[in-house]
């Protein structure tokens, strides 16, 4: 079946962060912040949701629940949802988990905030790899505890990031480090960690009694032909690995606020029993179940479309921004580009592109550390929009030099 990923859908008037929240999120400004472009003239390549219609199977699943016409308090009762999600992880990853280990969360970020509080004490620290999705740091901030980062390294400066295991081992050995939030696959570098990298990372944490939250929210959106390995799959008897997955990135339903947290650790389970909210939105539950039961073919077609978008990015930068460093990411729909040869190190990158190109993107110091001269491009948009965004970006950087 063909899905129309080229369709441009008007998101204005839907109160979405992507169109209405950029002033506050990127620029920490209010609605009075002005730009040389009208809001609907911007090409939006920033927040990680997609400008593609959610698959019909999900919409139909939600409509079916709407037809029941009562939306009272709802939790995950019975095994219907568990069976749908477990069938997905078995089909996709050859991995499953016990029913009692599955906890719903309104989002992976709320889960990170909550779990960090359960696992860390006031004198403890959270470890992360940088550049990092900033909300990993915010999970520490939210709990008023410190954080430590280990910079990933792009040894050949070709866009292929690796873990600096000597540095990671040193950071994990800090007695205050009790939790490592692992981004697997990695946002923003796009790495899909190999089994060897996964095992080396996990065993350093095990040796230092560091609990691992493996944030695998991007695990379904790999380049065609690549395979994700859930970290917990490698350690079926370990209770030191909490796994976070969700339909939100895969099927563009982040607004449904529905995520899967798999917790094998008895102590953390007990904390959840005491403090966690198990209530879910009935429409979100219906949508998530429909996604896992019927969304596979759409996801495969989405992967192919994103492959094509990234091929275009590579071709465009090779031709027009020859000094930029970009490698097609192994996962996510987020391109990570070093434009250091075109800008000053202290440039406010998002402001430059908003004012000069009419493009909304994230970059610079928005990724905790190790990201100063980089931009992150969300390419999950119709190709015509991607082409216009890249044309504007290239023209601004060419003019600057
Ligand atoms: C690694 C990672 N974890 C968690 C989340 C959010 O989970 P949620 O609370 O929505 O379930 C994101 C979304 N990443 C975004 C969202 O906008 N820009 C980003 O890079 C993410 O990239």
C-alpha cells in the first residue's frame, strides 16, 4: 500500500508545540518575539515530531473507542494491550518481558523524572553521554541532583560517533553516579549501538553498581535494513536495566502521551506501586494498541521515505555545503550537521537561522555539551518542504562565507 508522505498538512490551530511553542522552547521568549518571517513562513525542522499524518489504523482505533461514548477513569486492565505491545517487541526485536514489568507513563520524559527520583538520593548524580537530548540533564535538575557527562567522540570527524570507553569508565566509577540514562538509539548523533558497544557500556555500569535507564524511544525508526538491540535483551536475568519505548516517535503520536516503561527491578517496582499513577487516557490506550497491532506496514514505508529524505540531505550538503560534516544517521529522523567551518563558535545558531533563513532548528548549546557548532535537522517532513528548508540553510551559510 502507498502512503502519501508528500502531503502537506496544515497544523495551524491545533495548539501544537511545533507551530506555536518555538518562541518559548528555543528562544525562551514570549509571543511578542518578532522575526522577519511570519510564523507560517517558517520551515519547521526543530522539535522531534513529524509532519506526516498518523496512520489510519491508529485513527480508526481511536474512532472505535470514541464510539463507546464514555471516557471514564481508565487503566491497563487485562492482557490485550500487553499482548499487542509484546507481540511488537517480539516481531521487531526478538525480545519480550513479563506483564508485571510493564508500567504506562504519560511520556518517557515524565518517566525519566520520576525514576531518577526513585533511584538517586540527594547527593547522587546522573550520568549521560553528550551531546545529549537536554531532558536527560533536566531529569537531574528536576530532582535537584548533579549530573556527569561523557562526551561521545567523532574520531575521524565524519559524523560517526563512538563511545569513549576510557572516559565513560572513569565517569561511571564516580561513587556519586548511581544512574546512567542511555540513549539507545542516540539522539542527536543517530547512532545505533552495536552489541559490543552495548555490552561494554552495560558491564561498566554493572561493575560500578550504576542502574541503567535505556531510553529506546527511537528504536523503531532505523534506516532500512538496520536492526536495533534492546539492551535488556542482552541481559535477560538483570534487574539493573529499565527500558523505555513508545509509539510516539514511530507513529507520530507524541501528543497521545502514552509510553511503555519496562521495570524488572523489585525495589523500583515497589516505589512505583507507592507513587506512580497508573491512569491512562482511554483514547491514547486505544491508539497505542492499534499502532502495535496494525502499524507495521506504514512504519516500513515511513522508513523508506525517511531514507530518501536523508539521501537528499547528503546530496544537497555534498553539493552546496562542502565544508559541512554530515553522515546519514543510522536511526531517528534527525540529521546532525557540523557547520563549524561556516559560523563563529559563539554564534546563536537557532537565532541565526530563524532570522536569516526562516528555518526553525535546534543546535549549538541546546544538547548539554559537545555540540557547539552543530545543527540538528528534523527531516520528518514532505520532501518539498525539506528541499526548501535546505535551500534556505545553504544560501544563508554560503552568504556568510
Ligand atoms: C531520547 C528521547 N527520549 C524521550 C523523548 C521524549 O519522550 P516523551 O516524553 O515525549 O515520551 C525524546 C523526544 N525528543 C525530542 C522531542 O523534541 N525534540 C527532541 O529531541 C527523545 O528524543
